[in-house]
C-alpha cells in the first residue's frame, strides 16, 4: 500500500513541475512514471490528493477558458506554501531512513534535481548515509540480544541481519553516487546543461509544457 505521504509528495511534485495543468494531465504523467507499481498508488487517489492539497492551500485550482466558446477547464498549480512544503518533503525523503519502506526515498530522489542544487543534494545524501550506518549499528546491537534470548526463534536474528545488510549496501551505493555528484557528474538545478534536456516531440510531458503556456495566457487574460 502506498503511504499518504508518498502520494502527497508525488502529486505535489508533478504539479510543481508541470502546473498549471489539468488533473488528467497530471495523472497521466504520474502513471508514465509507473507509480502504480513501485509506489503502489491507486490512479484514482491522484485526483483525491489534488483536492486535499487544494483544500490545505498547497495547490491552487483555477477555471480557465482557452478558446472562445470552449468549456472551462480546471487547472492546478502549486502555491508558494506548496513549493516550500515540497522542498521540505523531498529533503526529509532523502535523509530519513525507514528500513522496511523505501518508496519515499525513491519518490524524493525522482524529484530532487528539479528542486535542489548539486551541493544541497550531496549534503542530504551524506546525511542519509550517516543515518543508514547508525540504523545498521543499532540493529546489530539488537541482534546480539535476540541471538542470546533462547525464547526467540533462531530465524529472527537472520531476518534482522537481512535489514542490516540492505542498509550497508544502500550506504555503499550512495557513497559512490555522492562521489559522482561531488566530481561534477550529471546535471542539477540551475546548471547550464539542464537546458539541453529535450524529450521527443511526441512525449506527453513535452506536450504538457506547451499546453501550460496556453493555460498561463488564459490565467493572465
């Protein structure tokens, strides 16, 4: 099951990226990320989350008419409060460790390059590495107690070791990722190469960017 925080993070993130956009466009974009598989998000919950975010003042809903005689279209975009909340959620998702749940980290990492600069991301991932190592150390202490307790089934300690090894592997992978970031690899917010990103002309997200200009003109008019 998806956590409400992960759904909130992803819906707020895609709205910040592409808004103003209509609900169908935002839903289609998130489904193109396969969120129903790795984040276990029910497609219908995307609309519900948009309504919740609007109610809480993190997203603004507007009715726009893009052509004479056309029906109004409801479009959504983040508010300044929503932008601040999104950055907080991405930062928390990158640093907080939940040994049995990693979808919030994956969601935050999917959005980080659009919100945070290179040094910010490296620092947050270094904090995650420290948290992973601390969590693994705490589990190892608990494993000693479990192994010494004759009333605990013997497989429990091995399952705890599974979590320890996963955290150690993630910390090692992140260490290499941070090294790449620090060395100048990849592209991040406010860097010149960001402008070189250009999807295929038939990419739905690219088309949504063009549609956004139409919505912005209608909102200004």
